[in-house]
């Protein structure tokens, strides 16, 4: 039985082309810069949470990473990413799941999330997400997290979001993570507007 959020996202990916959504990036440069700065081994286990059609996975394959999982609530978005990658899609472990119900089968070294976590508004779901990231990561595991900043939009894809600053990211993740680095960045949307993101790099305590 599909939940309301599943229906919302299936509808988005059924109706819109890749570059017709506000979050589209030809190359996810900021995420890639933060990931490269971590100097991960190419065998590192990586998961992209709420990846949608993001081209991060293409870039991670090009960098030589071999253990990549891609998760999204929308089956359609996963199918579109698989079609784009063609034969290379068999190198990826694809997961269709609501992050709130995700039961990982392995431990990861890197947890990447750009603009999925910020849809969580319920403090219990937010806290569960932080616990899940912690229990899913190996010792020394890292999170690269992109959310709307405190000056970013109130909504994304028509849904209300939680906006973050350095202090609130630190506070929300403090139970299990140390904030290593943070950076504001302006995302130019395909509609000639900009959205301020906060990128945070967190390390498991
Ligand atoms: C704004 S888009 C960002 C997509 C991608 N991370 C990027 O940067 O291009 C948000 C994505 O999160 C997914 N998503 C939203 N809520 C989710 C949830 N509860 N569990 C898993 N994925 C979710 C959506 O389907 C969508 O692909």
C-alpha cells in the first residue's frame, strides 16, 4: 500500500523530466567536493539517501567507487536513474524504500543525503533518522548532508521542509555525530532562481 509521500514523489517523477525539478544539478559539485575531501578508499560502502535521479551515482562510478547503494522512496526515480546509466546500472545496489522504514542489510562508510532529510518535520522521525544513520555506519563513518539553510525556501516540491543552520545541525546530530565542516552554497535552479543550501560533513562519534 503506497503512502501519501510515495504517491507524491511517484507523481513528480512520472510528470517531470530530470531538468524540470528545482533540485536538478548537471554535476553535484558541492557533494563531490565534500566526498573527495574525505579521501575514502574506493572500496568504501556508500549510500545516497533520497537520491532521486541525481547524477551523483554516475560521478561516484567515474571516480572508481565500487560499492554504491542508491535509495529513494520513488520507484520511478530509480527506474529513470537505471535507464540513464544503462549497463552500468548493474554495478549499483538499488533500494526502493521510505527512509523511515529502511532496514539496512550492511554497514556503510559514507551516508550522503542532499535534500531528502530536510523533508522530515516530526522530531521523532528526525531523531530516528539520526539513530538510523548512526547504526548504519561503520566506526569513523561520515555523513555528507545537504539541507536548505535557515535562509533557504520554506518548501521544496510543494512540501514544507525543516531548514537548518550550523547550530541546529550540530544539535540534531549531537547524540551520535560531530560536525566537521559546514558550508553555505547557492543552488541555481533551472528556473533562474537560487536556493541557499547548508552542506554539513559529520563524523560518527
Ligand atoms: C528534492 S529531491 C533531491 C534528490 C537528490 N538527492 C538530488 O540532490 O538531486 C528529494 C528526494 O528525496 C526522496 N524522498 C523524499 N522523502 C523520502 C523518504 N521519506 N524516503 C526516501 N526518499 C525520500 C524523493 O523521492 C526525492 O527523490
